[in-house]
């Protein structure tokens, strides 16, 4: 682009030395023997042929005279005939002509008309300014009527002695037009050849030489249009290149992800999971018509492997992440065989299409059954106790029953599905991490999980190290949400996110004001046991939380033997008094915490 603009500038946008110029768009073209005074160099014109430009872009020719020089406006220049047409800018040419007639107009001459055409005499009158715009009036009469009355309008004027011989052709003088011509320099031959002429600097000053016309200068508007076009074109080209580069990087990254995925699947081929193609999934889901859910990492569709086997197909988002969620979930679920963990039937890794196929659970997620006892979907406290015990056993299996410890990091009611017999199945292992059983802690790069169920140490190291105890905190919040029949997080305010601490649980346990009314004594014991286990699980410091083996024992045992954990907002242990919840600004909760770097 810079090269092109440089070429444009050399094509005549700037003033070209001894080239052609003009004062305005409609003014006469100025070239040798004429030149613009104070602009063109002296050798670009012939002596006496200096022109100037006014602020109105008019072209003026100046003649020396006393007391002031005579300035006439140039209307037209004929370089072939060596003719120039001038007029008075003040529309009073007869007055200027009388001054010229007594002055030198060299190197120009008055234009002489052929004797056979015009034989007239021009008379000059001095008229009052209030009758005529020009005080000198020029009138022409036929030569045969010498001294006749010319016009009744001249009765107020005085005839001057000045007359013009009939051998001069000034018939246009009353119309404010005067013709002049020059004899030297004579560029007629050059003009006839379509060339320009200039002084021969080597020889005599009167000798001229012809040369080819320079390239036509580009007008300012055309120059602006060209520069704008080039600039816009360059920007569009640059945007296309950037888009191409981003697309190239995107597909290269996707290709690397696909290669890593294929290496991962090679390692898990020994587990013999079923691998489906994208066409298989389209057939199983009837072209993905029945959408049954949507999460952070993908969309879930219902499908059929046969008339008797219903499946759920989780399609992962192609545009998000590098496929690590898919690898994590497939790698985790392929190793799991437990009645309370969803079983993976197969997967799809066809190009950029990634999906997991697992059993379809008709009763949906546990989320739809959490609510007050008087709601329509309430399952009863006995069944809820069995569900919580089964979930605890499933988490216990993840922590202790596999070759490696599996940390789920996203235990919440939406990720617990219920089959036809209301047996819970833990699902969605997109955030799961594997670690050796002898490793007590794990490092993470950022907060993992669903807000309201994320353990404090995942946000800040001040509460302790991230470990399997983080899943226990999430399970405790799930328990308390089941007991209270409502969510433990308030998202009504966009600026602030309130994580609700259930202080009413302590009132329930200690027999004070009841948040919920339970008439049956057996149900009351179940509720208190679930509440106590939940409170133990949500202790702020991980070291104070029980292991999942202990949680299972607590749920299977008698609730009367359980001790109540301390209330973090009790006036004896905290200055916060009877505060019912903790309000945590969401932006500070996430961005103001120390980041713990992940170790693979």
C-alpha cells in the first residue's frame, strides 16, 4: 500500500515542476510560455507571461501602468493560435482599455481583425456613476454614419476624444471582452504535434524545444477516492487474513485435540466400550429431536438402542474447551461399575462430534423432587433417606473403590438421576479428576463445580487444601437442601450472590423454633439425622469434615447418637450473632481469591 501511495504521489498529485497547472477547476490551463508567479520556477515561463491566482481561484494577467498596475482576468488561452482572451474583473473594460492604449502591453499585441470583416469606430463616453456601472462607456457605430446620435441614454454622458481606428477589431469591448495575441515564443509546432515546449536552456533564450506531455495529474478527489479504496481494500484484506489465520489455528488446535483424543481412546480400548459414529447417534436419537436437558458442557437427547433399551445421549459443545471434559468423563466412567453411578454404554468421537451414551433414567434428576413435604412430587422421608444413603455409597465407591481415587467436584441434585425404582445414579464426570489413593490433596487452577455446592477451599487456600473432602462438602449442601426443601443460594440480585447458611437447622436439632413441621416421630428422627450429617459435611475447614466412609456409617446408624457440630455463627464463637445467611459478592468471591495451580 505504501508503494502504491508513493507511486500516486509521483504521478502529479503534488505540483510537478514546469508541468501544467490551473488556478481553479474551471480556469484556463497554465503552461509554457505562461507560469504561475511565486509558484513556478522562472525557467518554466517566458518573460512577461507571469500569471497569478486570486482567492476566488481566478487567473489574472498583470500589465505595468501608473499609478497602479492593470489586472485583467484571463478567460481562455489558445496555445496553438497564441491567443488569450481577457476581461475586467470589475466589469469596466473600456476604462482599462484606455489605460492600456497609453501603456506598454509587451509581449502581447492587440488582436487585429481582417480588413474585410469589421470596419467600425468605437466611441468612448464619460458617464455619471449613478447612471452606469462603469463610468467609461464604449459604443460602436457604422462608419457611414459618422457623428450620428447613438442612443438617447447617452444624453447625460460626455463624449471623449478617444476613438479606435476601424483597422482594429474590438467589437467585443462593450461586452467586457478583449483579445490579445503574442508572437514569441511560438509553440505552434509543438502544440500541433500534441507536445509541449520549453526554453532550450543550452542555447539562446529565444530558442524553444518540444517535449512529451507528462502524465496527467490526478485530481484531489480522485486521489482521495483511490487512497480510500486502497485503504479499505487493505483493511478488508487484512481482516480476511486474520480470519483465515484464526480459522487455521482453530482447526489446527482441533486437530491436535482430536489426535490427543485418539491416543486416549487407544489406551482405553482394553475396556471395550462401544464406539458409535455420528450417524449412529443421529439414528438413535431420531435426528436429535427429543431434547431432555442442557448443561454447561453440552445437550442431552433421548434415544433408543432398541425397542426395549432407552438411552440418553450427551452431545458435548464443539466450540468450548479443548475436549478435556470429554476425555475426563469418558476416562472416569469407563472405569466405574457401581449401582449408584451411571454406567456408560458407549461414546462417540467422530471428527469434531463428541458424545457419551448412557442409560436413560425416566424419573429425571433429584432436583425435581426437592421441596416442602406438601408438594406434589415429595417422595417421603424414608425414601429420601435411602436416596441419600445410596448417593453416599456411590461417592464412597469413587473415593475408595477404584484403582485411583476419583474426585467428582460437581455433586449437586441435577447430577443425580433416578431410575424407575428411584435408585440414584451419580452422573456428569466432566470436572472429575483422578489421583492416587495415597495422595491426600490435589491442586486445581480455578473453582470447579456449581455455585452453592463448591467447597470453600476450592475458592481460597485459607480454608485448607483441596482434597476428596471437597466432594463431602457438596454432599452436605445437597443433604441440607433436601431437608430444607429449598435451594441454598439466592441469585435474585445480579450484582450479589447470597450463599445461604441454614441456621434454622440448629434450631431444628436443638428443639427450638421449627422451620418445618413434621408430625410423625420416625420422620422427625430421619430429618434430624440428615440435618446433623449435613452440618458435619459442610464444616468450613476440610479437616473437620468426616470421610465418606464415616458419612455412610452415620447415615446407617442411629441419629440419636450423633453429636451436633458447632454453629459457626453462634454468639459464643463469632461476633456475627444470629445472622441467618452470608452474603458473598460474586465478583469478589471468584476474582479476589488466591489461585492454586493445577498439577497434572
